[in-house]
C-alpha cells in the first residue's frame, strides 16, 4: 500500500565505538581494566581503580604480578612501576607515602648511573616475553626510565632518586642517534613531564626530525607496508603519530602535520575489531599476555581518540 515504505522500520544503527568497547571490556578485561574503563568513560569512582591497583603492590614498594602482561610472576619490575604510575596519574593520585616508598624501591633497583633497566634480575622460573632478556647486570634503559621520571616530574614529586635519573634521561635523549620507536616513546614521556620546558622543546624538535628522517612513524597508514620494521619487532609492529603524541598537548604533536594526524586517528578509529576491542601489534608469545594486553590497548585507544575530540558515543 502507498506509504508502507515510509512506515517500515529502518535498519538498526551500529553500536557506537564506546558501547562496543564496553562489551569487550566486560567480557575480557582484568578487574583493574574494568575499573579503569568505568572511571574514564562511565562515571565510575577512582577508589575501585586504586584498590585494584593495590593488589599488584609488593612489600618492597614496587609493583609485580604481571601488571605489565609481558613480565609474569610476583616480583616487582620497572615496567610494572611505569604502568602503575600511568594509572595513578590518570586518577590524579600520584602522591603521598605510596610514592615515597616507590621511590625508595626505585633507588634499590636502579643501575649505578641511576637509571631503570627493562627487567631486574629475578629467579629464572618467572616467564617473560623473549624481548625482555634476563641478565645479572642489566643496563639502564630510556624505555623504562623516561616514563617513570616524566610522570613523577609532572606530579611535582621530589626525591633524591629523581636527580640522577633525570640526568640519565637528558643525556640519552640529547644524544640519541639510532633510536628504536619504543625508545622514542620513552623520550617523549620524559620530555612531556620534565620541568625545564625550553630544554625539553629543543630536545623534542631534534628528536622529531630524527623520527621523520628514519621513518619511525607511519605517516600514511594506507602505505604502511613501505615503512621499515625496527630490528626485533614483530610483523606489523609499527608506530603511528598518535603512539608518540597520545594527547594534543604533547611535544610530539608538533612533529606531524594536521593531515598526518588526521589520517593516523582515522586509522586508529578503524582499528576497532568486531569484538569491540583494539588489536595488539607486538608479537604474541603467551596466550594470557595477549588477552590481558588487548583491554589495555583498548583503553589507551579510546583515551587518545577522546583527547583529540573524536566522537565515541
């Protein structure tokens, strides 16, 4: 009959990215990531996140129990500390006696130059990703030291450990010649938090030119197969502009044009999988590690998209 077409129900709209991600989080995430998602996107409180994070805290003041999914076992590790500080920074709770104890722990596990290694020497029975080799005398690394120092400075933490660790970061950042992408991420995390802003801006400018010269960021996702993989990285383990500039106020944002960032954010939004989560581009080495990291990647993707004004709901 005439008019039937107008009264027919329209196809149901696809669920919004946030709704799809929420289902993925409830289905797959650890308690910590469930509470982080609720806090950042559903109006949840900070206390449940803090309580969940506390279950990873060790008696030495550091964090363990595979808080970073690539290092298993109960013992404290610098990468776990970096992740814990990221969570606390997002809550606005990076302060107090907990941080004082954490700094004392960092002093104990630092290298002679005051830096943090990728992994401290621990009993061989605790599994770890193959790209985190265990040695009895591990060197300090910008990948771990930079994010920790940057967050502590951003939260106006002052501790004797920070002085030497900050000098280590400055020396590494200002002398980088052949960095790999994750090392650049560590440098950006440091530069975004360190108090000396003119020096940080100058170092970031030099580092950004290096990133472009060495093609360490995929500037055109449609041609990403043309970009080189860093030695030891897995298939497709490439970094994009948003991996360096997680928020528009980052110093790394100035490395990329508006069009380059738009293409990268379009790609990030389109990376949401049918199950609602975002993929992990690094090599899979253990089923549990990959399952635990995907919710972390999903929260990071959503926070980045929101920071750049992309619609999620």
